[in-house]
C-alpha cells in the first residue's frame, strides 16, 4: 500500500520556510526577514540589528516567527 502514497509531506508557501535560515534586513527603517533572497514580515517587532542571523521557528498569518541564536556563544 505504501507504493501509492508519498512517505514525506512537502510544505509549500510560507509554511515551507519553517526551519530555514535567514538574516534580519532593515529597509526604509522597517526590519524584515531575508530568506532565500526574498523579504518577509516578522510577526512582531524584532530588537536585533541588520544582518543578525536567525532560523524560522514558525509562521503566523503570513508572517515569520524567528528564533535567534544566543549572541553570547
């Protein structure tokens, strides 16, 4: 029966970005998530500087929820 069904589920759209790496970019005073060369909005205000790396933790209504690595390590 397994030969008829895909063993993995492929997510597309913004949901497909979960787990991907990106960087904070500031454009016209607004901070955005740059992932694979495209810019996305953050779900809430981001207190990090332009160029700070992150991983996409989740999405909420078409916006990115980032997870920042500890900057002290």
